[in-house]
């Protein structure tokens, strides 16, 4: 199993810049950049909630966790 961070794709589709999201969500810009580049290994749930809620407020779209994260199951058949 793996989790892929889709935040960069979502920001591009919404025409929201990384800096604008960081500013509005009141998080470090480096956090947003690291998320978009797949460099983040751990993410606080409150921070994730804040990012999704900020995206919703900035765009008026109904974003959910699946717009930010993607679950990829293992292909092991045993």
C-alpha cells in the first residue's frame, strides 16, 4: 500500500498557487512545496484538514481528502 499526494495536481486544476495556499492556510510555504513534490513522509491530520478547508474557502469547490491524497493498494496476490 502507498499513499500518493495529489495536492500539486489539485492546485493546478484549481489555478491556486502554492504560495497563495500557504498564506491562506497559515502554513509554511515549504510544507506545501514538499507536499506537491512528494517529499513529505508524515502529515498532521489537523494540517491536512486545514489545507482542505482552505482550498474549499479559496475556490468555492467541494474538495475532499481524495483531492489531496490517493490510496494505492499493493498488487500482491500472495
